[in-house]
C-alpha cells in the first residue's frame, strides 16, 4: 500500500543500513509520487493521527520534485527543478541552518531510450545532488544516490570515495533485473575533506 513500488527499494536498503531513524533531517530529491516519503513518514511517525504540518519530534523531512506530490504526514513538499538554485534556496529556507542527516537521490531523467544519453543525464543529477550534499550534510551523514550504469559511474564513485568513509554499491532485489539502475550508499560523510577544499 505505497504510491509506488520504489518504496520497497528504500525499505530493503534501510533494513540493511538503518538509514532512516527518528529525529533526523532528511531531504528526498526526486520524491514524486512520494512512496519513499510514505515509508519514511510511517517509520518516523508511526501514529497515523499526526497533522501534516505538526512536527512531532525533531525530524524535518523535505521532499523535492518537478512533479506535484500529494500531502504526506510530516513531510514538507517543494515542487521545482532540483538543479535550479531557486529550488535549492527553498530547501535552505526550510532547513533554516539545520544540517542534514540523510540525502536521498532517486531522481531519474526523462528517458530518451538512448542509453548513453540517459546515463549522462542521470550522472548530471548525481553530481548535482552530491554538490548539494557537500553543502548541507552533517559530518557522519548519509547520501543514497541512484544512477544509471555506464562509463562515468566509476569516476563518480571515486569522487564519492574522497568524501565518504564507506561507499557500497547496491542493486535492490526490488529493482527490476532488466533495469540498469544502481544505488550508491555513501556512509559517514567526511566533512573535513570538504572543508579543506573551501
Ligand atoms: N522515490 C520516488 C517514490 O518513491 O515515489 C520515485 C522517484 S521517480 C523514480 C524519479 C523522479 O525524479 C520523478 O518523479 C521525476 O519527476 C524526478 N526528477 C527528475 N529530474 C528532476 C529534477 N531535475 N528535479 C526534481 N525532480 C526530478
């Protein structure tokens, strides 16, 4: 009973890595129709009677997508293009200087059917979410990033390695076999590396 089957991918990764915990600040990029946020909301706010806008603990869950998202308990929704600064500014405003525990990127480009083009566009979305992650993640924070497999994935992985202590490649069972998508689970953001570069 989720809006999309994608929820089972997050559930599988969460069961393995315990990514979603109470009192967390979470940003979900590419969140429509909202099944990941439904999963998060049900895990963090198990009581179903919570008003959508009431914070019941210190959690802050922000969902961003080009497409609209129907309301989800405890989730703040931003409709806009994540790659545009005006959208990221809206996220900063909601964060109100809080740092982020978990950044999720399940964004997918509109598929053209040309695998190379789709791969390149997917990696651009990955790069964009990583740049954002470096700005807002807490030291020790988590970044979960979907990508379409292809020639530049190892370059991206190397970049991740310089910023996180642990990088795990995952292909959840619930991600269909024929699909060329994979996920990088990036654990323990190393803030010092980034600070050294600024
Ligand atoms: N995790 C979602 C869920 O469980 O409901 C499913 C996400 S769906 C696979 C990918 C989403 O990425 C689409 O809704 C699409 O609109 C969004 N997307 C693609 N490019 C985007 C961008 N530049 N900014 C915001 N969202 C984007």
